């Protein structure tokens, strides 16, 4: 197997891994909009949004996520996924200060952010099962 094939395979697995995580957060907006509302209030300072708003956000995220997982318009979709996850990771800064106070799992966002950046910066090499 050539190095180019190895890189394409590795980037595919990164893309699928990031997709699964973001998919679960997107589905949460449909399945449990109350939880999504709590996240938006606690981490982004946005409150008073009803379930319909989260369903709309979830629908828009779903469209973006489909484009991302199939490798469509990589500069846009990979970039937006990176940006969304970066905002999410940075907005959790208080949890990083007290990692052993029930916040240890928040540190998993950091390697995922690195994976999102790797996908964005190496998007031209991410060719396996990609429509772009």
C-alpha cells in the first residue's frame, strides 16, 4: 500500500470518527431539545430558545454533516465543522480548570479538535469515499 493510500485511509477514519461525535450532538437537538437548551445556556450564554429553534439548528447541522461525511465542498464543510467544534471546545474553558471535579471527559474535545484541524488542513489528500 502506498503512502498516499495510507494517508487517504487515515483521513477517512478521522472523518468518520468526527462525523460520529458531531452526529450524536446533532441528534441530541432532536431527541432531547431540553438538554441542548441547557448546553446553549450554560456554555454559550444563550437562553430562552424553544424546541423548534433546536430542531432547525439540528436540521442545518444535519445538512452540513452529510456534506462533511461525503467529502463535499471540503473547504466549506470541513472548515465549518472545525469552527463549530472549536467554539464548543473553547466555550468549555471552565471545565479545563477543574479536570478532576467531574470534568475529565471534556479533555476528549482537544484531540477531536486536532482531528478536525488535520482534516481541514489535509483536505486535498482526503480522497477515500469523497465526492469532491
